[in-house]
C-alpha cells in the first residue's frame, strides 16, 4: 500500500454522494433509452434481461407517480417557488400581507439593547442575545394603515415621493415610483437643504412658481439619514411615512412603521407594498373619471333627446 493511499472508508462523504448521483443519473438515462428502444423495435419485455425490465418498471412507476401527484405542487418551477428578486419586482399586494412575509424579510430584527430608544419600547417584543426583537403584531396593522394613506393620496391625484438615500436603496425607490406612473417620484441622492422650505433659492423663481414642487406624501426608507428632510416636511405640513427601527423615535414621522431599516429585503417589501397600494389608488381614480365621463355623455344624450 502506498504511503499516500487513502482507503475508501477514509474518503469524504461527498465522494459517495457524487457517485450515487452519477449512478442514479445513468440509470434514469438508460431507462429512458431502453424504453424508447423497446417502443421503436416492438420488442416484448419477456425477451429483455431482468435488469432492463426492472429499469423500465421503475420508470413507469415514476411516470405514474408524476401524473397522480404532479398537480399537488410537487413539481417546482419558477412560478411556484420563491426567488430572491421577487421582493423587488413582484412584491406582495396589500391584501396579502402576513407576519410570515415580514419575518422572512428580517423585519423583526432591531438594534442592540443599548441603542434602543425609550420611545420605541411599546413596539418592542423583547430581547434575544442582546438584540431588540420588534413586535410584528404592531408592524402589520401600521403597515396596512400606511397603505390606506398612500392609496387615498394617489386616488386624490396627489404626488408621492419615495426617499432612499443610499446605493442599495436606489433600485427600490426607482421601482416603487415607476409603479405609480406620473404620481410617483423618488430621491436616491443627498437631500438638498431648503428643498421644501426655500424652493425659490433651490429651483429658481420661475420653476418654483410654474411647477408643483411640494409632494403630498413623503415615504422615507432610511429616516435617520434624512432627519433634515423630515424636519422640512414637518415645517411644510407634509405627511410622512417611514421605517422606524429600534434606535429611532417613532414620533419622528406621522405614520411610523416599526421594522428593520437596515434590511434591503424589508425595504423592498414595504416600499413595494406601498407602491402597489398607490397604483390601486391611481387605477381607482381613472375608473372614477371614466365613469363620470360616461355619465356626462349619457346626461347629454338624454337632454338632447328631451329637447328634440
């Protein structure tokens, strides 16, 4: 025996697993080829050897099992399985919000116990390994309240501004604003001081007079990095929605959503849900306008018929 020879029982377990997978794949391929050969040449199964007959029987049992139980969800596809990009491109609608989705996004994880704000204690569930656990039983109804606010503002043809001033939040705010069409806007760079309180100096007198600059609702995904913007919204009397972590004061904004503000998946979930609510409001406004136009046309035709 060589000095560097490794006996089989000392090999890594993955060696046996790879061998088993290789043998299983070869058996499936051989079974398919054997069955195709059997159907093409019309050879009876009695003339085949026992090993080939067992392979064909195993393959038939697999096909029968797939036919009977395939519709129950045992077959995984891209449509019935979760993908990492779904929270950004296909977020959950407001009516399908659940605690399990928030937990999966990591919304319940706060900061360390020493950084917890005393004002955040009503939204805290407890502590685990020195980390504040956010009570999602409060997060879910507050998130639903925020969706109702966004839907009402969009239905009234209001302007909604998504603010996420970091590189990781840039695609989140862009995607959220695009869902709302001309009613959605986003800001991913630094907030310019005086953007709301001194628009004539920032935009110029002509632009400030002819263009609507003040939004009707501002949504912050990282509020602690935009405290000046929140202060300007309060001065301009603009309602605000924000993700409030355990190290922030929930009284900082008008509609707080206690959740993990450092999790990108949490930001994608909350921003996506709010943007879908805003899109529902825009569609409701368009339907109402269409009904009003049809009703006015019917009244005009009735008036014309009566006059004639």
